[in-house]
C-alpha cells in the first residue's frame, strides 16, 4: 500500500538548506522507501520558489545516491502562491497520506490545525506549540478526528538515552535528587539559519525542550513548578531580540511521590570554532548512583589541514555506503521519522490501533507536558525568575 507524504517546510532540518548536507527528514524518507518501497507521491510546501527549487535539487542528489528516481511535487509553483502553498499542497493529498511539519515554532498551531481539518496524520517538529492552550486544542482535535499526531522528539530514539531510561527503571540510581543538562549551539544558528524567526522563539523553547521531554520519557514524572533566568546581550546587540542564554530549574514529582530538580543550562551563542554545532551533556544523580552522558563527544573526532577539530556524531543522521554501492542513512534522527512512517502504514493496514500508538509514541498529549514547562519558564522570565506552577501538573 503506497503512502503519500507531504513535507511542510524546506529548511535546514528538512533538506539541509544553507548547508552542504541533506538535513534529516528528507534522507529519512528516502531510507524508509528503500526499505519498504511504499512511497507514493512526495510533496513539499515551502514559502518561496527558491526553496522549492533547492528541495528539488536535494531530491535529485539523494535519488542518485540511493540509486532511485524520486521526483517531488513542490509548492509554490510561482511566487504569487507563497502565502498559501501548504494549503495548495494539502488539496492534492489522497489517503492513505501523512504530513511532516517542519516550520518555525510559532507557525505550528495554524498549519497543524489545517492538516487535521484535512484528515491527515501528522508529525510536528518540536515543540508542539509555544503555548499550552494551542497544544491542548491540537491534541483534542487529533483525538476527535481519530488521527495519529506525534512530535518529532528524536532523542527518544538515541540509544544512550534508552540506557538512561533503563538504568533509572532498574532502580540502580535510587531516588533521583537532581539532573544537570548543558545544551548549546553556535551563534550561526540564530544569526544565519533562523535569522528571520529567531526572535519568535527562545533557546529553551527550540532546543532545551528536548531534554525536558527526555526527563519525562526517562522517569514518567510530572513537572510541578519552574523558575528561569535569562540574559539578552550578544544577540540583542546584533539585531535579534531573543535570549543568549536561559538557565531553567524544573521541579519534578514521580509516581511514588519523590521530587527532584532538573537544571537546564542553555545558550545560543557558542563560538563558531566549537567542535560541533550542538554541545550537549546530561547528568542524573540519585540516592544510589549517578549516570552521565556526553552527547557531543561520541568517541569520533577529526582534524585536518583544511578544517578545525570536529566531533562527529555517527548516531544521529549519517550517510553510509551500502554493500550494493548505493547510500544508506542511519541514526536516531532517521529512526524518529521512519518510525512515524511505518506507524502510518500500519494504521492504513489496520495492523495497529491509535490507542496503542498513543501509549508508546511522543503523542500530542505527551508533548503537552514539555510545552507546559516551556510556557511556565517564559512566564518566570517575565516575573523576576519567580517559581511558576506548571499547568495541569
């Protein structure tokens, strides 16, 4: 059974716009199709014809690498259509079909709502929405429409995080006391790749939300209250009104009543010379043990005459030579997307129920938890770092 796929957005994460790479979403679709041969039509909706042409070019290059012939249908077809390109694309969709939404945070709600109205299963890149109210409306809408809605929290597929979850569940860490997360990206991310919308989000909302979701995933605890402090300096001086850094404290409570603190130290102004685009570390300390994961240094480092020291993450979204001389893409970023596509195929074949998927995937309802934390943190930032209770905790 063939599956039509619409990607809304054609930026860096989708197809590597502005880079020499191919992003994550597009290679994942190619990899899934190589394994299943289940792709019907591939559609892409962006905001400009230039973005549409770049997407088509990346598809051509990936088709050559995968030794296939995949020709996408791209919107807009001309610049007069750019404001409604995703609606035009939606009108071409036939069941069974699904949508992957990879657009700026503040556009998630509006576009997701249109996809739900069109009866389309959907995946949204994190966060679900900037506000709890918007996210709750979408969660209720997918339930009412009997659709599968998930958030692309790919860190749930990172094997190092699966070990963290297993070690916690085994009791080897005891009762949790605290967790420390350090997560940052180079200045070029807000200044170059996301310059047009960086002031519509924050480093905590865009990046830190991953580890808020991870704490929920690892412990199944619920957030109780949040306090956050932030600094606006470098980016503000360079015309982008968003925080350079946010330090956030989240109090969590487990099912057995134990409370612990998660501290997230995030920034969007790492030097360009740092050895990876993202620097990420997590430490969890309990009454019986501690566990730490350096998720930037994965044990693979390269330096050459032409480049600075680079820490390579071979486990996120990486291309490898297959035995048949074609290319293959593997990694937890790939796994997140291909899992969604396999789930949609299984739904179409009546091999799995929505109720079952909701229990094991990062559903819209599950994503509301991290959204509520981010919204509480932003409220704390506006009120002198006061503790703010998390909605529906």
